C-alpha cells in the first residue's frame, strides 16, 4: 500500500508530495533531506535540513501539532503571569534522555545558558532574545549567566522571565534554539556529544547512523512518552542537493518524501502524478545577504536601494517558481500570528511605482555612486546548489542588467556555501 506526499519551503509557500511504503514488521520512511547536515547540535544548526533531523531526536518544552500550533511537549502545562512576562512550566513525569537519565528543568537552564554564551556562537540565538538579559549575555555585556531569566524552581518546574510581554513567545519555544541538551553528557564530552557514538535524545526518534554526504538514520525511541502514537519505526534522511535526481528517485520509489523539487516540474507533477504535489502555506522569507563591509560597493546605501527596487518580486513567484510564493518587501510574512502592519505584510512606498520609473531612479542612484556604462558594477551572486536557487539568481541578474550591473553567478554545495557566508 502506498500513500503519497512531499515538501518544499521557499518564501511563503511550500510544496508537499508523500509516498510512504509499509511492511509487515516495520515502517521505514525514506526522506529526501536536501543538504548535508553540518551539525546535529541544536545550538550550532542553521538550516532546515538540520532542523528536520534535530526536531525528531530532541523535543522542547512545546512542540507543534499538524496545524503548526504550539502544544505541550516536554512540559505538560504552563502558567503565564498577568503582565505576560513570567512563564512557569511543569515538566511531564517520567521524561528521560535515551541513556536513562531524567530530563530536568536544569537541562533547560543549562541549554539556554549555552545558547546565549558568546563562545557557542549560535547563529539563531537572537530568536530567544525576548528572555530577560539574553541579548546582554549574548553580546558579552553581562558575564554572569545566572542573571539570565531562566530558573529551575525544582527538577520539574522551570520559570522563564521575559524582558517584556511577548505574544509569540510560546511559538518561539517550538524552535530548536529552545530545545534542552543533556547537561551531564555535554559536560563530559563537550561538543562531541552529537557524535553518533555519544548522541542521546529525548524525542520520538534516536540517531543510529550518520554517514556524511549520504544519510542520517534514526529509529523510534521506545522510551519517548508518546511512543505508542509514533507510527514510523525508522527514518532515513538522505543527502541529495540535485533536485532533478531527487525527483527521479522519488518516481522510482526510492524516496518517500521530497523536501524540494524543480519548480519548473510542478505542472508536470500536477498533470502526471495528480494528488502527489500540494502547495501549502509556509512561514519563511527568501532573501540575499549583502556584503556591507567598509570598502565594499554594497556598503553604499544608494547601490543597495538601486538593487532592491529593481527586483520585480511580483514575477518571481508566479513566473519563475510557479508554486504560490508571495512577494516579500519585509521580514514578516503575511498571516504571522500577533503581527499587524496595516493589516498585512509591510510594503514600501516604491513598491507601487511603475517599473520603468524604478529603473530610472535606480540608474540615477548608480550614477551618483560612481557606476555607469563606462564603469559597470560587477557583483558575485552566490547560492547553494539547487535548481530553484539558480532560476531565481538568473532572473534577478537579468533584472539588474538594465541599471548597468554585471552579475557573476557562483554556486556551491550547501555546507560550503554557508561556511563561506559565515566567514565573510
């Protein structure tokens, strides 16, 4: 028997297509995971290809249901103070790490302190900055970690104090930056705690194999508190960045779930594999990071404005990708809980300006910055290997051509790409 489904995440839309095969003795899921995980440490991770693995072997205070709503995870209940700044969580009875040690409130305190420790260099620590003194500790302004607003009242009670009332805080706790880590193991072996021979977890699955460049394999955790409702016994998270090859392996029955596929194949999938590719909302933003170091051309705000205003966002979704992505002018996608910006997403005043006028203004800005036909600006646009990333990059390079910008496209594997980005 087969059930079909798959998933893709770009901008504010995603794609889903699933195929799960069953066997009499066990259910194994072959998941196309995309990039090669650089780490399985929740404080070191920065990509969804890592998140998919981490979120299966570690669980935080809260987790999510099928509607992406925050629900009890390791915490069975919580109370919020009247002013919305103090959250008190009660941990479930019997929760434990896979080596048999109990999961305690102290593990969460230790994890949050480790997250904000400047030495950890956690890329996404800022997602938990609503916590009292978190940002000051992360910046080094405060060196006493005991001043962090995370306290263990006892082994089963955790108190988190915020800088100010934060309506989305419970949702933030479902992110892997809020996951606990096993203090007893990290203190024993340090950062090597996520090596396969050491790694333990408290989630529905346990990591059993990790073959870099090939796959991570996990098995159902029999000691997970809700193990009886975990229906899949084994998961392979396959590394493959070539989307066309991934689609071929899906069609051959080698993959059960695709996490991405070439956008130009969407209509083909609709026509030839009806019911297997579904577009669903996804909370995310697709963006480029610009090198604004002193002496670099992009340090000039006039050039950045020229580049931004000439990107025709409205055509990227329907014409370049074709899977429902929405134009993004700010960081918060429409539909985000507790966010209000004139009733929808942020949009700058120039977004309604005719394209020809935007190009004319951008050309003026480039001329003021010293660039023109006799002195064109040459930029390198880097992206990790992915058919959809390439399609977007080619389109944007064409959009910048009218204002005298020459673009060199450069792609690399995911791990190499993000390592280079971090070092710039």
